[in-house]
C-alpha cells in the first residue's frame, strides 16, 4: 500500500484508512478522551500520510506502528493545546466502547485471503525483471531509485519496469474471477 501512496494512488489511501482508521481513532480517543477530537486527529494523521508518504520508513517499523505513533503524537498535541486554553475535562472511558472494532470479521478474512491469492497469482505471471522491481518497491519498502541501485540498473529502467508491472497487475486484477463461496455445499 505504501508504495502506491508514494505514487499518489488515492485508492491506496482509502485502503489504508479502511485498515487503520479504527486504530487511529481509538488511540486518539484514549489519549484525548474527547470524541469531538477523534475525527480531526484521524484526518490530520491520514493527511500527513497522503502529503508526505516518504516520512514513513519501512526499515524502522511497520505502517501500523508509524500511524499509531503519529496518532499518539497528534493526540498529545491536542491535549496540550486544550490544557493551555481550558481546564481538562474529567475522563470518560465509556466513549471507548462506542468505536467499532477494527478487527476483520470472518467474511472479510475470507475475502482478504481470496484477494491475496489473486495478487500472488498475478505477480507470478509477471516477467522476473518486473517482479524483482515490484518486490523491492512494495514488499521490501525501497524507492524505485533504491531498487535500481540494488539491481544495478538505470533508474529510468527501474521506473519503467515498475510502471509496466503495475499496469499489468491492474489489468489482471481489474476483473477478478468470482470467489467460490459455494465450495463444499
């Protein structure tokens, strides 16, 4: 997902929000104790990711960890700001129970597995030279420049291979086969 954000893919931001939005909101609520602040903080966190995707470094931790840290920092900043302007309100933990759990249900888990299988099949169909660049950029967290250096190829070649591979993957995954939900019935 992160590699797609670097290329300005709005769908990747939506996917990231769908996966981590609940986590970011729960952290914001736990720190601020203010349901009113939760959405503002979540918006700030995901705006930061969208505007500065290079600020995340996969070598230093996972995207989940980075977003959690960013949410916590923004929430602490909000609390400090509020404390300066008015007396802190008493804590109300009951609001924590109103946020939905971000854990996927059984249906979502099955669909995620199906999507993962489709992606791996589509990746296997790529030529090895394109598959190497995709692996480095999306699974190893490298930029196309870093991938080029690691593979010993010109940057333009790495970028072209990556674009071509992403185009092929998009075409392959655009119209996936219907999942076989009736198996065993």
